[in-house]
């Protein structure tokens, strides 16, 4: 029986920037997966990959790749000020 290499057992990782901070993600991850992983709902969210705004209906079809720069902005409504925009590092 052939021995499997440890590197074959671990899914490959890519390095991207999310709101300016570096992050390691699994290879083949989609924008929708990233949002779910960090707990940001697609509703009320705008996202850009490499300075190109991605339409919400494309989040599930947008694969992320090594070196991508992702910016995520999420609108939060309510409160006395009528809502605010968040886009800080996560």
C-alpha cells in the first residue's frame, strides 16, 4: 500500500487580503463562503475583489485566488443615527 504524503491530506491554502488584513483561506473558496465563514450576511453587504465590485448574485460564483484583495462593507441599520456603515478589519 502506498503511503499518502501529509501535504496531500491537508487542503491547499491561499493567502488573500480582506479589508487590508492578510488571511489564509482554503483553495477553491468562493466569496459567498468567505462571507459565511466570517459571519457577514450577504444582505446589506457590498464586496469588491481586486477593486472590481461584485454583484450580489455573483457571490456564489466568484472563486477567490492567491493574492486577491477583498473589500467588504456591511450596512447596519437601526439606532438613533438611522444606520451606519461598517468596513473594518476582521
